[in-house]
C-alpha cells in the first residue's frame, strides 16, 4: 500500500520559514519524480516545485529564490524548505509521487497559513 504522509505545516508570520516533509512508503522512492503542489481556497491546485530522480529541481516563478525542494532517498522523504513566506503562500500543500509508466500518488495535504 502506497502512503505519502506530509508534515510540517502550521501558522507562521510573514517573513517566516517552515519546512515541509513528505515521507513515502510502498514505492521505490528513488525511481519517482517527487513534487509539491498547493491549493489555496477557491483556486486550482498548482505546482510549487519538483525534484527528478536525478536530483534536479524546478520551481514555480512565484517561489523561486524563496523555496527549496530536496530529497533524501535513504529516508524515502522529500522536503520543501520555505523561507520569506508571504500571505499569498497560504494554502494546503500536497506531496505527489510520479513513477514512470504507472499511476501517480498524492498525500493528504498539510495546511500552511501565513498571517500576522
């Protein structure tokens, strides 16, 4: 059974930082492109960042220079370090695993709220 479990969300003031974690089980983690998405109220889910099996990373323009995605294949975990948070970063953040040639998987999401 595949499970993606996100953690690390919470309430933070503007300018603050959070680190999200997504622990995966039931998949060959190193063979998956891993990604973070977010969905704000009333908006479509959007890609925030992804890391490929080779370790390269891509980011949405809105988070470039502030967020960093990383992965630890030994721990089957992908991280999202979020710095200089803004109120517009408020959303539910989801982890997604994308293996080649088979269906993808989603976590249950973790709430991030940026507010003073």
